C-alpha cells in the first residue's frame, strides 16, 4: 500500500516496544531523580497517544478513504489517552502526592519495577491498534461500516462515557466530602461499583472489535489474520489486571475492612456492596434479587473480593477509599 513503511517487523511489535520502553525510562529517570510523582500517570496515558500516531503514520495515512477504520480507531485511542492522562494529572496536582509510591519512591529497583510494568501495560493493551495499523494487516480497501465497525464504535462510546463520567463523579464527590461515613453511591456508581473500570475494559474491546474487520471481511493471508485475532490479548490483559491485580482487589475489600475496624458506617457500605453490581452496570432493583451464585460467578463478584468480619484471614492493604 502506498505510504506504508516497514519498520523492523511487519506488525510493528518491535518498534512500538522500543519506543514504549524508551519513553517510560525517560519518565522513570525524571521521576526518580526529582522524587516527582506527578508525571507517572501522564507518561502512561500519553504513551498510548505516541503509539497511535506512530503506527498510524507508518501504516500509511496517504489514502484516508481506505484507512477510515484505522484513522477512527487511532483517534479514539488518542482521545482516550489524552482524557485519561489529563484527568490523572489534574487529580495528582490537586491531591499533591501519590500514596502508591510511598514505599517505592526512594528505592531504585522498586520504583523502576513500577515503570517497567507500566511499559508492559501500554505495549500489551495497545496490541489491537498496533497490529491493526501494521502493514501486514492494514492493506487498505476494506469497506468501512461493517457490523464489527458499528459494534466496536458503540462499545467505545459507551465505555468512554462510563469511564469519563465515573472518574468525574468520584473526584467531585471526594473533593466535596468531609464526612468520612459517606461513600460514593450515586450517578453511574449506583449501577456499578467500578464503572470507570468497566468503561475502560469495554472501550478497548471496542477498539479490538473495530479492527477485526480486515480479518473477518478482508482479503488477508492466514498469519496476519491470526495476528488480528491474537491481539485480543490486549483487552483481556487489561481486564485481568483491573479484576485481579491493580484494580478491584485494592479497593472493595480493604475499604470495607477499614470501615469495619473504625466503626465507620460499615453496615451502610456493606449494603451498597450487596445491592450494587461489582462491574457490569445494572439497576439495583435488578441486581439485588439475582441469586448469589450468579452474582459470584457470571457477574464477577467473586468471594475473595468481599470482606468477612469473622474471617481470620483478611487483606491488609488499602488503596482508594470508598
């Protein structure tokens, strides 16, 4: 295709890995040298923007009519990255410090480990766009407006709305809240305990769904087709991360434990947890009567997310207080 540039490999995996690692190491050098928390999330979000621009430019934007799908998907990622990094920068400027780094800020290897993991997060989550924009897949001529295009765009719009509105509502609540017995349970937070996480997962599955079109409807060979399908690893990795590593496990259970130990409206908070879907937005009137077995399996409210006061084995770390 005219305008396409082959760099290192036909899927842009090497060049995006190199750029991501270099960019994150620059951020680490600044943050560690000056003990500066305020750029960490900024470097994470803007890294997605850099990879979007890089892969779109190298993949060939000289024929925009043949690249509408790639342009739209790339712009969607740029909008998401700009919104996320801008919001997180604004939040850290208002709060002043990031408690996640209290035990890492002065330790070279611990702090470096966080930045290395951030590089892995950016590179893996970006896989659908990286591979979709690559010369092996983005051969042009695939008609825009397929079922996967429409479904993917709808998923992205809904996901972006959930994440952006959820972040804004939670931030405003925390900024105006002085009574520690209260907790966020209005707006989109009345339908999901983590609408921002649900939104982020959904919008990235939307990006993947959009970029399925060349594999589903286009004339590409077996290996690129397999690469497109394999790029689902990106949104799956993101979902697993938020569900089991750095998202929900650091919030619901520790927050409930802290409220119980401090006698701080634990019963009210427990009632909110029991009547509100953990991730998938559902009206409380719908969610509440659903059998517990379904909640703890299909609806992802796994038992290890929950605090049980009488249990002798409880988590001991908290993150974002409800």
